[in-house]
């Protein structure tokens, strides 16, 4: 049985206090919300820390305003997935939260934790003994990449289901740091690096997620994984589109689990502008969207097959958009 290492647990009362503690302790400390990603990784010794900073002060409400929905970072995935307003107006987001992992983990895992979930790789998400036998890799304890040994960087895969959907819906996050608060687009939270996959300062706490899409935006999330429950995505498509009748005014397509960050399919987005979402257009757009996806052999199932399936998940997501009623009415 894998055991947790010994650690100290701190319980700040506010985000600012938590951020100050994290800034002071540096890499020895990490935040914990639901713990569904952090604790299994601590058991596998994927992080070397001696302090865990609890985030149980985080807001757990969903505010439905006339121009946006604001979701507290402490809201559980289960709570978001059954919220009536999200299901009616931000369907893709509710779908994504409901497809994370399994029911017990969704009851505990939070939407803030899901935005920060660590990147994944078959050579990294293993026990210490397994990684040692394999010679370790640069993401933890080693110095080369075992997937692409001549590469100077890590290619671990962005595996959050909700981050791509929040990006497609023009999401913004509120961050609380040791020096103050700021708000940035969800898209600006990530960068294409398997190790330093987040741009925010490690001591900044995500406190709120704001979704502010244009009025009438429809959204859908389609996820591919081995089993219908528990498994992380091995490909996924988050689509949000604003339509005038049958004509696309704007569309955002963000791919999950095919790069170290949620990957925007910009050529397909531009192609769809002004088009009618008929079967032929959807097929062409999906073909285009799949082009930038370059999965490597470091996640479940064959990467050649995952690459082929990106077209399929995008096609399915666009198909759902074309059948859907307009969502958020601003
Ligand atoms: C078997 C299994 C299957 C899973 N399947 C999926 C899946 O299909 N899709 C998926 O997306 N995830 C999956 N997960 C990962 C995890 O359950 C979810 O991502 C969950 O949403 C993480 O939220 P949490 O609150 O438990 O985060 P935690 O584990 O508490 O934290 C995760 C990371 O985020 C940081 N953090 C947490 N909250 C904040 C915050 N508010 N501000 C700043 N940093 C923060 C922590 O320091 C840590 O680095 C799975 C996990 C397991 C064990
Ligand atoms: S992509 Fe390479 S460096 Fe990154 S976790 Fe996997 S094996 Fe390690």
C-alpha cells in the first residue's frame, strides 16, 4: 500500500493569508483543495514538500449575474455538473465538470483544483520505485525525457477537462497573491511546457472563475477516454460558438490532452466564421482542427489512434452545437 509522506498542514483563513504562507515557504509547500490530484501524487512521491496549505476558505457558491456566471473555486465538480443555470446556459462547462474522473472524486474535487491539475505522462504518473527502475525523467528526479530523449523539454500532457471548456467560453480567473488580487483570462494561465505548465506565480490562489461569453453562445464538450468513468481524457474537444440563425458569428475550439497546454484550433475557428454548420462544413472544420494536435506516446492507448480521433471528437462537439438551442442570453 502506498502511504502519504509526513507533512505539516496549515489552515489559513483567507486567500491572501494562504498566498503569503506559500510565498514564504516557497517550493516546500503546496496548496490543497479537494486533494484528489495532490494526495495520490504525494503517495507516489511526485512532489517533495513538507507543508500542505489548506484552501477550505474558498468560495463554494455560483453567482448567476446578467452578464456572467461567477463560480467559486471551492465549488465541487459534482456541484457544478448539476447546477441548473450552468446546464441551461453553459452546457459545455457543465458537461466537462460531469465527465471528470468518477462520482466520488467529483464530490470532493474542486473547479479551482481542476484548472491547476498537474500535466500527465505514462513515465511520470508512476510510483517512486517504478520511476527509479526506469531511470527517472526531467519532470521529477531525472534529467532526460524518456518519451523524446533528444528533446530539451518535457511533453507531459495537459489533462484538465474543464480548462479547455473555460477557455472556449472566454473564462477569466481571479487570482489572489501575496501582494494583491488580479484577474486574467483562463487562456493566459497555461503555457506549452510539461513542467512549468502554469504561468501564475506558485503562491497565487485561484479564487473565482468567471464565464462571460457573448450572448447566445452555445457550448459542448466531448471527451475520449478508455473507460466511461475514472479515466483522464486522452483527447477532447471544447467548443463554444455564437450563431445568428444557422450562421456562425464566432467559434472557439480548444483541444484537450493533445499538448502540454489546452490547444486552440485557430485555423478551424477562422474557417467556420460566416459559414453554416452543415455536415460538410463540420467535417472540413474538424479535419482542420485536428491538424495542430500532435499527441506523443505518453498517454493511454496508441498516439496514432488518438491523433485520428481528434477529428472525431471535434466533429461530434460541432454537431451538438448545431443541434443545440442558444445558451447564455446575456
Ligand atoms: C483516478 C483519478 C482520475 C481522475 N480523472 C480526471 C479526469 O478525468 N479529468 C480531470 O480533469 N481530472 C481528473 N483527475 C484529477 C482530479 O481529480 C481533478 O482534476 C480535480 O478537479 C482536482 O481538484 P482538487 O480540488 O481535488 O485539486 P487538488 O488535488 O487539491 O489540487 C490539484 C493542484 O491544484 C492546486 N490547487 C488546487 N486548488 C487551487 C486553487 N484554488 N488555486 C491555486 N492552486 C490550487 C494544488 O496545489 C495542486 O497542485 C483524476 C484523479 C484521479 C485520482
Ligand atoms: S514527457 Fe518526458 S520529461 Fe515529461 S514526464 Fe514524460 S518522460 Fe518525463
